[in-house]
């Protein structure tokens, strides 16, 4: 079990000052994980205003991008001065992946591409994508080869989970394969696909893959809710960087704390209610800048619940905030949240985002048959190829 206690010290010697991904140097070694419907251009700019890191755009379909789908193309968007243009793709077909990467390279000038092989969502896995793809031992290496060759030097990283479930764990085997094919770094979400987001992340798995494939930078992911957690993960696992996902929902200011901790400065205090409301107003401003007003207001509704979770003085305004349809209405309501109620300490350590009953992992029929009949080329439990 990993220890998640608060650590109020400067980073000790040996903690990396930056994360190296090919020619890129990420300071501090913290990655904003791509999240569908969350890490759009406005949110990435907001997080960047609190400090450095790598900010990956929300996951998009390589197949749809390759086909010229206008909605998908509109998701590939960057804010002025975005230092590292980073996109996450998911794909099941090598040719489409190759074409999508060529588009990102030539038309959008991206600097980094992440491939999602860890998504457990049924609509992705039932097509053989996400966490199902590493199970497909013919197609998976073809995708790696297609990505690296099409990138023409742009760093390619991949994100995986430990495996399908407690029996079929493939992460050590996949990490070695990724290194062999020239992948520049690997993010391990230290849960299995069938856990979805439930249970405790297995930081010991991150440590094992760091030790097993020393030439491949490993980014640890899972149960990092504070800057102190990020430091603990680096200390306990030896990983090269830390991926942050659900912790920043309603808390983009965490990146100010990450930057302070990794530069040896005193951590800034958690914001009081009126300061959180000011951050929310800035989020609104950026959303309206990049999207039509109606779209911006609608997409922000889920964020309001995260921003003000646990604040007693915000409760009276929440029903109106969640029903407002104009940006001016939203701004007026946010300005009414002018108290200096302290940040609710109980919320600092509480998981947020996707919770509750996890859905069952859905696999394509061909993969289900292989698992059911035992005709599979990963040994159960060990994750070693056979």
C-alpha cells in the first residue's frame, strides 16, 4: 500500500527537475492527463496560467481525424503561446493512425502525440480500442510501428493500464514492446481496466515497470490528488513524471502548488471561496473566447459542481448557476460568491470525477473468444509474453 501523507518539505535530491520526452523537457515533471470534455483549449490555458507542465488535449479519434470529420478537427485547437502542442489519439487501424499523425504534424504543427491504450469506457473497448488493444497482439505492434514512422521525429508516448483484470495483466510486456519500437515514454494508470476508477491505484506496479524497463521514461498515474501525493509517487516509485487527471477538476490552481513544490518554494495556500469564484470567472471568460456562448455555458455546468464542492456559502447559488443560459447570468452569480470561506479541507483528499459503480469492460467478440478458450499470448498474472 502506498503512503499518502502530507509532506511539507522541498523536493529532496534525486527527484527529477524535469521530464524528458524525446527532445522535450517538461518542468515541473507533471502532466495534465487528457480527459474527454475537460482538457479543451480553454481549460488547458487556464491550467497553464498557474504554472508549467505538459498539458495534453482531450482524446480524439484517429479514424475520424483521418476521414476529415469537421467536429474532430475543431477539437485540435491550441491557445496563443501554447509551448508544447500536445494531442492524444485513440486508434484501431494503423493506416488511419498514420494518416492522422501526418495531419497533426503537417497541418497543426503538434510537438507531441500520446496514444491511448488505457481507456476502459465500453464504447471504446467494444471496438477493440483503448484498454482492449494491448490484448490484440497482431494489431498492437502494427499501431506502434505506424505511429513512430509517421511521426518523423515527433515524440510519441502511450498510456496503458495494468491489464484487463487481476488475471490478465500485460503492462510489463507492453512497456518492453513500446521501448523496442521507439516509444518515447509510457504512462501507466496503475489500475486494471475492470477497476475503471474504483479501488486504490497500485503504485507498486509503477515501481515494477520502472525497474523492468529502465530505458523508458515512466509517467505514473492514479490517486494523485495533491502536490504532496505527486512527490510521494516520485519518491516511492522512481517514475520520471506524474500524470494528473481527476484531481484538477475544479482545481486548476493545483498546478501552482505543483510548480512551487518542485522548485523548492513554499506552497501557496488553498484558495478561499471568493478566489475560487474568480478562477471560475476566468474559466468562463476563456470558454466564451473559444466557443459560442451557449456551448460555453452548457459545457461549464459540470465544472461548477467541482469548483464549489464542499463550500457551504456557495450552496444557495448552485441551482441558478446550473440553470443559467447566458454568460452574464453566470458571471453575476459567481460575483455573489464573495465570502472568504476557507477551502473545505475534507475535499482536498477526496476523489472526484468518475465514481460509483464501474461498467463492465466490453470486448470485441474475437478477443472474448480468445480469452474464453485460453488461446492468448500473454501469461495470466505475470504479463510476460508467451
